[in-house]
């Protein structure tokens, strides 16, 4: 069984920064994709940023130029650096991993609140 744990959320003022982490434990022999998603109240969950097995990254238009997804050498931890945060970035942020036999796992989510 694979478990994901997100951390790094919190309350920040507009223009501030946060760094989210997604750690993984369990038997992982291949990681195909790791994505950061967010869900604001009353809205659908949306992809914010992701990184594939070969290191290719992709970003939602709202994240381009402000957010950066990266991973450590083991690929067990994936980060989302968020800069120039805006109130509309307020949401619960989730990590999703596609691993092994294309199994999908979600973390429990971490709250990000951008408010003055």
C-alpha cells in the first residue's frame, strides 16, 4: 500500500510564498506522474502542476510563472513552490501519484489560505 502525506500549507498574505511537500511511503518501484491539484469551496478539483517520470513539467495557466513543481532525487518527495500568492489561490491542495501498475493514490490534502 502506498501512502501520501502533504505538508506545508498555511495562511499567508497576498504576495507571499509557501512550499508544499508530498511525501510517499510504501512499495513504489515506478512513478509515472505526480500532480498537485486544488479544490476551492464550490469548485471542481483542478490540476495546478505536475511532473512526469522523465521530468517533464506542466502547469495550469493560473500557475505559470508563479508556481514551480520539483522533486528530490529519489522522487519520493515532490514539492510545489508557490510564489506571489493571490486570494484566488486559496484552496485545499492535494497530491496525486500514478505509480507502479498505473495505480493512483491521493494525499489527504493541505489547506492554503491567502488573505490579508
